[in-house]
């Protein structure tokens, strides 16, 4: 029988044969508080039809033990029909009932039913995460998105616990030390969207009401939960405010009432992703419960995630893709609608700046890998699906939708969405179904648009060409489009000149369609040559932007003087892409950051500049200049920290960057002084999270010993504190520390997902490359073993995290090529990850050549 990596063909064959009517699931998790208990009891009854009686099929289940399998009243021998990943179902009837009783495993990888013990109070917490195909770790099912059904769930748990699921609970019955929670049936949903959260969670409650066009009233109970030990930090009122703003927006624009009853938002520990759109029971990583001071960008980012997941209630949950090829039908729309709703319905006004500066940077990077794929991807199996939750599916897809709105208009776009929901509610769709709705409301034929934007890969480059006459007036402004597939772009071209105060201000904005390889901007003719030509002003399309030579010289002298926040963010994004592409020396980019970063008003952009400057130094700078560059960056960070407004977000951001960039004894002495209170920066509160950041700087710089770092845990004996401690210990520049981190992750599967992440992050510090150079050969030696023996989530972290990306030497590139050439039969998903790591390394070598030149 085939393995657990379900293929698209198998899913199609099963969907043609069966249709699911209902699931009844009971989980008994009373064993969860016992650390010796590895499993819980799962009982599933699924009722389904078969279009061709006599057909054989299978149900999905990953479980250590199956006690009973009953099909249509007939007991099947588990030893004969269960192979560890699938339950064979022979000889189906026209109408079938399957019951499976199994012991399923508690998880420490964030997949399936994850169990966590809070070190602050020893309380146990559970939550599920199933996307794309881990519901089968918790109950037997048909694990594919197009076999939707209503789910009726019950959970027996310790009596002191609360339990949350997709639907409202109808009954709670007590039985000694346990209680059983019975939930109402859900609407038809896919298996990956089911959810259970259980434990002694702290809960805050609220309510949302809205009058409906038919005169009725929509009532939505709201809840927000977190671990009890985090309750003092839980700003649930702010979360409810954003939630209500989002519900107002989506009801207004979608004209389809929220379909899933209640709306719980559960912030859970050791979560692998940002959040998951389980209808009625959304789960978030608990890092969004801020224990210490964070910048406004963090609150903006959390609000964006809240609204992204809410958009999924319609795009993804109400209407779901048939197979993972059309994953973009939910993720791209949620990414775009989350940003649109945040901009229009909340108090956060920097949303599109963040989108242009951070989300699209993710997309540009992913789209330039040799493994790039169209937005509508070719997803052969579940491993492919797992890897396609990437920058193309999310951020490029959202960028393309933003371009589509500019192309067809906002109201036709939203009208098409409304028609799409009405026509396909509780069903499954493909690309053609959405295009049909959008064409009907916009009056445009979107066939060519979809072929160019959704069904081809790669990013276009738009470059202005400016010619002027003897009087300095434009004779022609043209936009040249490079890329394997020229696309139609609706763009705005901004012309900027200096005002009397020296600021760069927009003097003209010309909106037009760019088609083919060269488009003339006719409206620009006769105008005085501007100081700066910014193609894709207002960020209407998805492209990389280049500059004519005069504009680039203007940016080198005056980038920080661009008065418009979005235009300045786009300029920063463009020069970063020039650096990544080996067209601007890394030292020039660092010079821009050092000269203009301190003037950057948008805190999200500033934090991006910090991250990119460190990347430029560590990966793209000439190694012979890296020490000098590191000194400049560290000294500049300290200078800006001292100059920042006391108590401001910018001061906090620069303090964190000082720790990141600390390069010598002077900065490390300041870091220790801030920790010990012997140094002071007016207005800077050295709270617990900042303390761990400072400890990491000392650890990585070889200025702190293990025992003194471990004593910090006495101040912060929490889950976050333990993760931070693990990272600090792994970051120490000693052979022993690196060997211990490697062994903890590679030689054992005992660590939970959060500590795997922490060990890798500490190991992979850029300093002292000599200490990690010896792990290059072992890395390639263990790749296939890791992929075969670990869950895909953990395997992905190991493959990407331990790749020797800081060993920027041709010999390491050659070793990577040798592995790829020598392992043609390795799992395609594994080869894709290694290929992408290889491409990052090759890019770093090219950038270093540019910097050296």
C-alpha cells in the first residue's frame, strides 16, 4: 500500500468514488497531564456514500495502535487492514459507515495534537494543527480538502479544563475527575480545518451583533484565550477591537453573513506558524501575546494576522480549493483582504508600506529561486503542498490581486467575490470558478490576464529609460520590461524633485498600462527632467524596480529625503533588490542605511533595514571588508541608539539592533552595562525580552559564560525564557556549544519543535564561521535520513536551518552540487529545499564579487 504521502491522483480517484456525509469524533485526553502517557484514545465514525458499490478505497490514519475497525457492521482485523498510515476499506456498499478506534500519539512537533507543559506552573495544554494533512494524526478520515462534511466532536478531558472546537458546545457532563464536552455539528468543512483546543486556558469573552439586510440580527459570541501564566500580558480588548472592525468590514464588502456561529481566537504555545483559520476556533502563535514592550509594527503585524485569518472564513473555509494546486484561492485572497481590511477598517495606516517593504520582499526572494512556480502550482502530493505555503502563494498572489483590483476596479472585484461565495458556499472550487465570477462582474476577459499572472512564474523587472534635450526636458520616457514572460502591468510612474527644503516631493504621477518589452510614457514628454523617476509608484503591480542612472545618483545622495512614506519604502525595497542581485555593492547599501536609516519614520521599514543590513554584512559583503563593515555598522547602531527619542519605538528598535550588530569590546561592554544597570540610555526600559536579546549578543560574542546565562532563567522561568536560554547556549562561540546544539537536534528526536528552532538559531549565528565549517560534510551525510525519519515540519527546519549558508565559499557550493547530482532519487521536496539553499549561497557569492569589485 502506498505511503503517507498522498498523491493528487489518489485523491482524485477517491473523490470520484465516495462522498462523505458526516463525521462523529470522540477524543479522550484525560491522560494528557501524565507525562508518561504517550497516547490518547480516538474514536471516529464516518458515514459516506460510494458511487460504485464493490469499490475498494482507504481511510487515512497515522496512529501507533488501532484497536478496532468496523465497516458496515463487519469487524475488520486491524492487523490486516491498517499499515500504520492507512486503513484499507474493501468492498464498499452504496452507503457506508466506518468506525475506527485507535490510540493516537500526543505530538511535540506542532503537528496533530500538540501537548505542552508550562514550566511556569506545570499546567498541561493541548491544541491541534492539521494543515495540510495532519488531522489523520488525531482521527481516521479522508484527508483531502474536497471531501467536506459536517463534524460532530466530543472530548473527554480533565474536569478543570475547558475545551474549544469549531462549533459551540451543546452539553458538558461531569464524571468524577473528568468532563465530556459535546459540540454541535459544524457546517461542511474540510478535515484540515477541524480543531480542538483543551486545557486550563485563561479566557476573555465579548460579543458581536449586526443587523442583516433581511431584518434579522447576526449574533457572534467572541472568545480569546491564552495560557494562564500569560494572562497578565493578554490585551484581549485590543484583539476584540480589531476583530469587530474586521467583522464589520467583511460583512459590508462580502454581503454574506459569517457562517460558523461563534468566533474563538486561541493563542497557543509552540505553534509552528503565525495562525490557522480553523472556522470558529482560530489558533495563533502565542508570541502575539506581548510579554514586554514591542513596537507599533508588532501590533500592526498582529492585527494583520487577525484579519488575514478572518478573511479565510470566506476565502478557504466557506469556499475551499478542490486540491492544493489552487492553494492561492485561499492564501492569496486572505493576504490581500487582510491588508485591505486593515487599511480601511482599523487605526493602522502603514499597512501598504509594510506590504510593499516586507511581504513583497518575501515574494521576490521566493520567485527568483530555480524552484519558483506559478501562483496556481503543480502540486503532485502532500509534500509538495507543505512546501508551497510560501512567498509566492501568499505575498506574490496577494500582490497580483492588488494588481487585478487596479485592472478591473475595486467594486467589480468585490462583486465577483460576492457572486463566488453565493454560488459555491460550502463547496470546492478551481481557478476557473473564480475567473468566471470576476469576468461576469467586471466585463473583462481574464483568460490572458490569468495566463500571464497566475499560470507563469518569475518576476519582471521594470526600468525607466530617460532621454532629454539640450534644455533638460524629456524627449522620451520609456519603461523597459525584462523577464522570461512580459506581463501587462497597471503602474503609476512618479516624478520627484527637490523642494525648497531639500525634500524629494512628487511633482507628477502618471498612471498607464505597461505591455510588452518597452512602453513609452507619452505624458512625460516635454516635462523637465526630474531628479527621481519611480516606476511602480503607489505599488500597484508586482515587479522589481530599477532606476536610470540619474535617479540612482539622487537616491545615493538623498534617499532619506523622500517625503512620501510609501515612495520611500519602495525606494528602500528597490536598492535592497539591487544589492541582492549583485548590482549594488553591499558596502554601498550599508552606507545608505547608516546615513539615512536614522531618519526613517516608519518603524516597520526601519526594522526591515536592520535585518537587511545585517544580511548584507554577513552574506553579501566581501569577506576581506567584513570586519571593517562590521565596525561601521556597530558604531552607527550605537550612535543612532543614543540619538533616538527616549522611550520611542525607534529607540527600542535601535537597542535591539545594537545587540544584533555588537562587533567588538566597546559594544559588548555597553550591552553588559545595560543588562547590569551600570549603563543607561534615557527612556530605554530593559525589560525581560530585551534582556534576552542582550544576553544573546554577549553569548554570541564570547562575552558570557553558560552559568551566568542560565541564572537569567531564575528571573524568567517560562516557556519563552527556556527557548531563549537554549538559543543563547547554542550561540556561544565554542566547539562544544556547536557540537551540543547539532547533536541535540540531529541525533535525537526528543526536542519539541520550539527548542529545535532555538538550537538551530543559536548554532547558525554568523560569527566564528570556523566553528561551524566542520559540520558541512555531516550535514549532507544526514539529509536523507532526517527526511525519512522526522516529521516533515521538523525535517524542513533541519534541512533549511543547518545548511551551511554562512560558509560562503565555492567549495561549499560545489559540495551542494555534488549532493544534488549524487542523489537524483531523493524526495522531490527535499531536493527543492536543498536547491533553494544552494541558490541563496550562489547569490551570496555573486554579491560578494560585486562588493569586491
